[in-house]
C-alpha cells in the first residue's frame, strides 16, 4: 500500500494552545501540530552574520539564532521573513528562498522556510510586545565554529544557514571535533 492509499488515522486531540496542538494518531503516535515559520540569513559586507540572542525556556538557555518567527495566517513566507527581519533587526532586504524543511518530522509538522537577505538596508520595525531579544552580529566563521561545536547554543536552521553562508563564500570553516 502506498503512502497515499493509507487509511485515515484516528485522531485524538490532547492539547490545543496558542502555538501548538498535541494529537495522538491511532493511539500510537504523538504529533505536535505547529504553524509554519521562517528564518533569515543575513551576512553583511564585512563577513558578519546577523543573529538574535534570546532566552529559550524550552532548552533552558540563551540562544543565538538567525532572525525567525511564525508565518501569520494569510501571510506568505516571504512577507513573514521581511516582517521578522524588520521587527527583530530594523532591516529590509531582497529575499531569496534557500530551503524549506521540517524541523523534526518524527513528531512535529513544523516547517521552516529559510531565506537569504541581500542588499541590507535600514527599515522601521520593533520587536513584538513581550519579546526580549538582543541583535548581535558575529564573524561568520567564528559563529560557524562556535555553533557547530555546540559552544554557541542555536537551532539546526541556524546551523544550516551558517553552513550555506560559509560554502557560498568559498570557505567551509573548520569542522567540529
């Protein structure tokens, strides 16, 4: 039987919050339903990459990540990326889609659209109410080395963006040991 011919699973909703829903499929699989999201890779002409430092209670740490956020209902991924870049870093740019992928398909349907920002320029914007974040530019290769070794706590989407930026600039950077 192909994946398209599979019977419709029984669904039991266990929890519904502002951002996620937890469902049990066929009384077997726990699935987190999550809105799609965007992340933006921005590297300036000095070889620095834009990141946002913020407290992430889920991992009990302060992380450094690419600017990112949820896609609002009715909003395109590109519009969400432009909004997040303006809100978090007060920047605008020409955006190019680099990749779309699932965060962790073993338990969640969350997909992230990773964009690259070109032609950075100032833009009006401010973080959403309640967001406590700090914009921090890091040397691209230093960021890659620290993030890939685990010294810099970050997301896999940020690692993908950093790796792309290193490869795009003709240097693979050092690999974690």
